[in-house]
C-alpha cells in the first residue's frame, strides 16, 4: 500500500512523495543518521541528504468529500 508523505528540509520547500510501507519504514530507520538515503517512490528514485531533513509527515489516506461531516439527527 502506498503512503503519501511530505519531507521538510532546512532551506527548501517540502517534498511530497508516494512511497510503499517498506520504503517509509526504511526512511524512518535512517532518520537521525548522516549521509545519503535513497527512496524508491512511485514517480522515481529520490536521494536525500539526511543531515538536511527536519521532519517527515505521513498523511492519512482517508478520502473526504465536501467540507465536513454531515450529521443525521
């Protein structure tokens, strides 16, 4: 299953990717270390300098329609 993630850096806009659960797990394991890390995303490969990664956000795959929940009372 693909996960939508965003990766934040020190001096550039965030990078949005769709990655497999395995690739996300490998990235999470590599965070906090130094050097380069390669991610195989749906759109292609990305090499990250881990020293510049500030945060990683995993987005929910919930599908939402409209602006909010409708309550039936």
